[in-house]
């Protein structure tokens, strides 16, 4: 399921993209911050969609979208959806330029990683009233496109991460169950280490925004957060975040994880060879990757999927992501665009897309279908209920990099977690959540 590598395919939007977004915000289009959501746009009727819809799809997802478009046209014969596939690393810059020039498509699909900066342009309409219901979607993916209390996107698909480990190596080490708490995870890893596994735990040691994302999940498990409740201020130096970094770095310092790898694409060979035995907060795409590297059936024979361990006070958290539909403010055929979004948000279409492309439904009821059952899928489904999305503020890419760099100083430079996050907080406050205008 390589299509699920959304969070790893993401790149930073770049200074030019963010600068343009902030310029547009300063010119009267307000990005704002996130809070509870509301759909406020004009309602969409139930008549068939008509006219031409220019659709831009990010990444590889567009390869199979014509199948869904053809099905939509059966009930909407007078609509023409013209699909443009845009590479993921070009999508944000192309879309921002289109907003600036007033040459936008009618509808876009955007990965979660790109939405904060795109929404900072102020170039998108809110979701029409009554189009979909917030309670029908998993909270983590829904909240990703909420800005200033308004909903700007409708989730298309999502995923959540889990604890993934070699059941055969765990059995050899005398382990009979997955760890349920942070303390149990340390003991779990130590048993694997004692049995001969060199680096039992795989952590996100790229020391960038992905490392920061893993820390954010552990902070959530500890009852902490990178942002205050109304998403107006960074809270990186909160004691609960500091405690989470102490725990994360301690796993490396105690020899239970390597400070030097594996790099993301090296995770499969490290796990397959037994150099490592556990992926902390690992994505569901690994199931197919293990089979691809070792032969069909290897994953089922060797791997177990479980929930991420809870923090000291029982808090839960797992990385979540995916993508959503959004309609630009300057779109020419908003009515047909939103009707396609509504159709794609219904359970039969959500299930069908999973069957076609493997992406997991953002709609809760779609998971009732038998196609969404299985040892790995059941764990993903549970984790979606407490998924932790990246901070959906315009400066996350920049601040995430700073946090990652400070994390490396803790494991390599002898800097304390408190000092590292004090410095990250200082730099984050200078940047803000919406950037300098």
C-alpha cells in the first residue's frame, strides 16, 4: 500500500510558497487558527451535477480516479470532470500560484501535509451547510482542514499508525503480549535486546518534522500538546512535552534504539533481517512492503500489529493523516464540485476506493464493510479514534524542522530535553503560528 506513505512523501512547502500564502492573507484573505468546526457555505441541492469540473489531484491518487469519475457520471451524465494529476512535490506551489493568478481549478484533492499552508492563502470556500456531517468522520482527519472554527475540506481517506513488531522474535525473547504502557515498552525492548536484537525499536531519527511528529504523538500520550487549545500559541516547553522527549530520547540513550537509523526506506530491511524488531508508531503500508520484500505471506507469518503504548496517565495517541477535498473560492463550477465531493464521501464510494487503491475510509460507517476487517485493519480502525494530526497551522513545516533539530541535540549533544524545548519554543514564538505578515 505505497499510496499510504502520504506523510513520508511530503516535503516542506518552501519559503516561496509560504511567503505567497502569507502575502495573500495580508491582502484580506484570513487564514486564522483552528478550533471547533462548522460548515457555513451555501447548501447544495440534490439535482444532478452539470457542466465542466476542473479537478486537480495530488500525488499518485489521480491514477485511478477516472474509475470513480466514470461511475459518478452514470447518475450525472451532463457533467464533465477533467482531471489533472499534479506531482506531490509541485502541488502546493502550483496551487498557490493559481490562487494568486486567479486561474484555479474547481476542485482539488490535497494531502494533509499541504493543507495548512494552502488554507493560509484564504483561497478556499467553506464546506456547504449540510453537505456532510462532522460526526460521521474520524476526528483527527476532520480537524486537519478546520481554520478559525470553519471547515474548509471534506476528508476523502485517512490512516493511523500502530506499534508493529516481529512476533517470532518476540516469542524467542519470551514475550507473550504487546506492551500497553511506556514502561512496558521499555521492558519489551530490553527483552528483545537481551535476546540478541541489536536495535529493538525503530524511532523516527531523521531529526526533522517527522521526528517532531513522533514526539507530538508521545506528547499526546502524555496529555500534552504542541499548541494551546485555540491553536494561537506554541507550547513546546510544556512539562508534558518535555517528559515525552525525555522518554523518546531515553530509548536511544539506553541502547534500545539507534540514533543513526534506519532511514525510512531502510526500515523494511532492518526489520526483515532482525536487526530491529519493533516499529514505534508505524504506518499500515508496511504490511504490503514486508510482503514485497520477502514474499507473499511473510507479513502474516512474522508481524503483529497493536496499539501504541499509553503514556503514564493512560493517554493515547497515534499519527494520523490522509487527504481532503477542497473547493477554491474562485472556482467556476462549485455546485458540481461539491456534489462530487458529497458522492465520494458516501460509504459505498469510500469502500470502493479502498478496494481500488487501498486507501482507508475517512467515513466511520464505511469500516462496517467486511472488506475493512483483518488483524492490521482492525488496529488501524481503533487507532483512528485517537489519531493525532500534525499541527494544521501555516508554520508547522518550519517549526517541525526546528523541533527535530533540537531532538538530535538531546540524543547526540548532551542537551537536556528541557533546554532543547526551551530553545525550540523561543524560535517557534518568533515564527508564530501564521508567520510574519
